[in-house]
């Protein structure tokens, strides 16, 4: 039986052998953790290359903040912030992902050399599905039941069950649209429409999620529930994030999305030796 992979245009990530590190590069002035640090071309390129050296297997570039209470930048502003995306893609030897839910931005990102689209909308968009199918890019789809990350949502059947139902539905709709399973990565959406207890339950139940063999991403880096549960201040929660990444590996995540690549890569490397060997 062939090994499962996450395929992103001409790049493939074999699943099950090790955990992949996705480094976060925010080109935003208002992201909850590092907003304003990498808005310039020079700072962004330096940070992207630094994360690659530290062990990132791919870099996720975002130009619109999704922090609770944020007002999303419009499409023109998102495009302006991504004006040097082609330079970032050209400077790196690892694949670049672009964090967007707008088809026009996806078209631009793919033309610049991006290989993965990270869609946090939580919705099925036939135009996005067509772009993924035609380009063969990787497509990360996230569970997000509310428009704003900070909005509450009710889970009468339990948060893990709700996420599973979303995974089943989105996989079926993408399949009907002609998107291949190996081009899909599923993200349970830590912090999006979930309170502290629900995020904890989701992390505890991560191994109960059935992804059908497609890539599973855990993206909990520096999020509020991590800080609350560990009493870690916002500026010093990378150790708690690394612990969450190790738990994610033990629970079956194939990829983790992090701000501090160096420390999390070291933690995940040890976790892989314990749980994947």
C-alpha cells in the first residue's frame, strides 16, 4: 500500500515518518503575537531565511490578522502586503504557504511560487476548490464555526465530534469538486470559536479525529488558551507551546504551526523519536 503524503505542487511530505514544522511569518501590523515585526520586505526576508535555518519545513505567510476582535484588511491591502511574496518564495528552498481565504489572492500567490494555501475561513468555496484542483497545490482547511475567532459557539454534541463532522463534510465536498485527498491538510482550528475548556478537550481528543489518512495540522502556537491553561504571559509562552506541540505529536499530528521554530523543532524532534520510532 503506498504511503500517504501531503502533496503541494511539485513537493510531497510523506506522512507518518516525522512531524513537519510550519514556521509563521506575519506581514501584518496587528497580529496577536508578532504584529508589526515583519511588515517590511527586508525584515520578512531575514525572518523567513532564519526560520528555514532553524528547521522549518515550510513557511506560512499571512497578510490578514485573524486575532479575536480584529477587522480584516480588505483585498487590496492584503495584496499590497504580499507585494514581495515572489521574493520570499525565490529566496527559500522550502515551500511557502499563504494564509488567505480569497480566490484572487490565491491566484496571485500561486503565480509567485507559493505551493500551499492555508484557508482559515471554515467554509467550502468552489472557486478555491477549482484553483487547488487545477494547480495541484496543497490546501489546508480549518474548522472555524464563527466569522470571528473570539466569538462563542455551542457544541451540544461535543467539540471533538463537531470537528469530526466538519472534516467529513469538507472532505466529501472537496472530493466532489475534484480535489485529491493527498492535496488536503485538515486543521481542527484551535482558538477559533472555542473557549479555553473546549480547546483543551480538542487537544485531549486529537487522536480521536479520523482524517482518512490525510495530513493533520495542529496550530496552537502562543494562543490564548495555551497562555491561560499554563499561566504563561503572552511574551513568554513558547515553552507551553512546545509542550502543546509534543502532545500533538503523541496524538497523531503530522504538522505543527509555530512562531518559535528553533525551540519547537527541537521539542518535536525528540517527540518523534519517542512516538514515531
